[in-house]
């Protein structure tokens, strides 16, 4: 038994004082709500049988550490990393010797992980946990065993109050190799056999996840190397597979295998012509309506023509008929237009044209959308767009990995440079979002988010005249997980001067709920890449539970809105709050376990067939949403925290839309993404950059 020296008596008096202060603060016995995703293990004191515990379940830096009854909460779940850190709260905080103290008694606390020696520990075979910097042992103060007894550092003495159960080591963090040899066989009108060669893993492959074009179709066991998949007649899909181990690590994807199933039955009979086509004008917007056509199988779509040229499409699905109205916006004033409509079935048979409807627009625009001008075309996919102080715009070319300066007045384009270290993913990765700070005119940093061969990252580099200064490149954030799809990529400066970024879940839904990695999140960082001190988790993470967000925009109140791809049910428009959990993968839109406590519901959802939306912009309290698969732009009025008066524009007029950004004068830039947007091949596209004049 330890001899009671004067120093020990002083320590015990200090213990009594600390326990009394803890009780007075009401922190003893506080029970946190259940948490299901805590990683790590309990560290149990041999003498007390109680767990190493962060006081009050607090995540604040400098919170003291005590022993307390073991209860399985995250403040008792510790992980010993390969670097010798003892991490808690899913690895977001580290056990830390305060002030780098190397003399007994020293205070132990939690603090933001820094990698310094006062946060590194050695676990000895006798059960003691020794500070690398000090050589002192983790010690239950005064050899006491009661709840809330402080833990500190003391000279190692081999007594039981310095002996602990061994913390868990780092979890398996090695993903499997990508599956190889992806192939198809037995292609029928409604099914195909998809096969692949086995991936390898340091522990073992537990599952294979089967996708088409970024949408999860099904998962099979790790011993299965073939599956029959349901497909849609006549619709081309790109199939691929990811391997996943028991720890949840997901491989990079296999090669993509395109399939186009034949029709189940030949159908050569076209639909009847739509009838009773009528047109009415309100300002410079025309609204059409007609009576539905008939077909021996089903009408799948209507094509709308103006003056003999196609200007829009109204699509149905295999289970729902297409609508019979269309809005044509942004027309010239005091101009007469003529329209016809053709019906088509699933096999492309077209009806005779409807009757012609003629209408004259008003002398002025009285509508939200007043005109559209094509500013430029491009052979690659314009992704990120920013307006420079002189009115020119910069846009990134996703698959070509370079950035173009465009003069909207003349259409003249200049390539300002290629961004270093960009890699594509045979999918939707590559050169993505762009942003400039309000101080750009005097401090011309260009912020870029892009994919590399190993990760997604955020960098900045200077624009010098009409050239990128690639030698100035600074990597601000790296290690964001990547995959074929689900890379996020949008950047936006907020009114607080911070840079916000959207990241995808890298085709692993579990990433979205894991605050220890940066995938499936909205991130917030200082312009120099450091972590803001008021971020909610001591990391870059601002919100989590996201699948593949590609739209960010701030409203007049300084609130952040976000646009997010759903899997196969619903897209989401979310109002982002600090530390918010938006539910993926348990919740998609309003489908799934969306009633789970703590999940934040979207402000608007869209069926994926009418959405698959990417960029968003806010102009004069109206939210504009650019949609790919839905081939349209939505406009919604922001009213309080709701989205109201939702209208559809350009339905099929320009095809798939990727990016919408505010333009000078209260207008919009709008870009298309029609060809080659899932294959990463440079310059195989035919895209447009448009200016949309708003009323």
C-alpha cells in the first residue's frame, strides 16, 4: 500500500475538491442519449472496475477525464491508433496531457488531436498506460475507486490504480481491391447476368455492391461473383461493382459495362395524334395544353415543337403517363409563335403532329424568366462556374481538367491553364467546383475541388492575368474519399468569409454518418485551409448524413441551402444547420427511417425521374435548381424556411442541366451536361453555356 506522504495528502485533498466541484456543476451521473455508432472500446481501471470517462459526455476541448460506471456511451469508447494516440468520440478528440506537463501530478484532458508527444501513449504489458513525452503513468488520483474520481498523471509505481484494460487498436481501414473482369451475359429485354472476378482484401470481402450509373441496385455476399439484374427494355445503363469488407471499407469500382436490353415485343404502331392543342401567353411565357394521345401499349412522352424545331419534352415512366401541359419561357416580346406536339411510345414510334396552336407574346416580360441567350458551346462538360470582378466567367472542364475564361459579351474563350494532379474516375469525378473569395480583386486566389488518383481534395492557386499560376498551388484539404460516382464537388463562399464544400459518400452510405471522415458531408474551412474554431465537431465537418450533394447556395439571410442526389426514390433540397444530420443512408427524402430522432427533414423532395439535380443558385429570394435526368430547371420562392410556388422551366428544352450560378444584373448562368457525363472521356461532349435573363 502506498505510504501517505505529504504530497499524497495534498493530492487527496485536491481530489475531494475536484469531486465537490464536479458535483456542484451537476455533471456527475449525466446520461447521454443512446448512440449506436460509437467506435472504440472501454478502458477499465483494474482497481475500480470503472471506465475511463470524459466528464459529462462533453466534447469540448480541455474537458477533464475521470473514472465512472461503464455505460457504453461514446465518451467511454477509446481507440489506440497506430501513432499511439488514445482517441475518443469516434476519433475526433485525443487524450492529452495539459500544458505538456512532464512532472507529477499532471492534468489529463481531451483536446483536438495534434499529433504532438503529449498526446501519444504506450500500453505496457503490465496494463499501465505511459505518456511518451513525460514517462508518467495514467493514474486514478489518490488510489480512489469511486465514481467521478479524477484521472491524471503520476510517477509509475506498478499499483492497481495505474493498471487498465488494453484499449482497442485501430479498426481495419484497408479497402478491398477493385473487382476485375466485369462482364454481362444472357441479356434479355428485362434481365441480364452480371459477373465479375473476385476482389482481394487483407481480412476478406464480405459483400459486393452492384450499381448502374451511380444508383445502387442490390448487394450480394462476398462469395458471390454473379447476379441476375432487372433492367429496362431499350434503356442503356452502365453496370459496375464495388467490393466491401466487414469493416465497411469500400473498394474503387470495377470497369463499367454498358448494356442496352432489346424490347420485349416489337411495336411498330405509333400513338394517335394529340388533339385540341391550345396556347396562351402571359408576358413572354407561353403555356400549352392538349388532350392525351392513345397507344396500343402506352404513350411514353410528348415532344413539343416551336416553329418546326423541338423545344421541349414531357416524359412519363413505365407506370405513369406523361403530362399534357408545357411551359415555354424566355421568349421575345410582341412575337407570334406556332406550336405542335408529337406523342411517342416506349419504342420511339411517333404520332402524327397535333393541330397547330398560334399565340403572340405580350409587349413586355411579366414573368420570372424573360429570356435565354447561348453564350458559348464546349466539347467538354462545364462544371464549376464563377463570375470574375470584370464580368468574365471562369468554368472548369470536368474531363479535360482545364479552366476556361469566357467573355460573355463576345463569346471569346481563353484556356487559362490545366489544374495539376487531377484524375478522372470513369464516372463523375474530375475537375469539379470553383470559387473565388470576395477579396479576389486584390488577392486572386482561385479555389478548386477536384479528384486525384487517390482522393478528392480542395486546393487553391493564383490567377495571374489570363494564366493559372500552377506553382502557387496549395492543397487545403485532402483525403476526402473518392469513387467512380458520389464525389460531390461544389464550392461556395459564405457571408461569414468561410469556404463551404459538398462531398459525396464515395458509394459507401456508412461514410455519411461517420463524422471521422469527410465523405458525405458539407465541410466548412477558413480560406487558408485551417479549421474554424466554431465548427461543431472540431473538424471540417459542418453537417453530415448526405449522399451526393452537388448544390450549395446562400440566401439573403445568410442561410445555406443544399441540393442532394437521391438513390432511386427522391432528391432533396435541404436547409443546412450547423452540426445537422440529414439522415442518409437510413433516410432518402422522406423514405426510410426518416422519423429517427435527430434527422433533419428536407425542405423539398423531387422524384429522381423528375430530378437528379445538381447545381443551385439563389437570386432575389428565389431558388433555382438545375436537373440532369429531369432535364429541367426548377424555381421556388423562399418563404421563411419553406420553398413555395415551385415552377418548372426548360423541360427538355436544353436536355440535362448541371450548373446554375448567379450572373451579373440579377440573372443566371446555366450549363448543360448531355453527352459523355458518365465516362470521363475528355472532349466527347456537346454542351452549352447559357445566360438566363430573369424578370
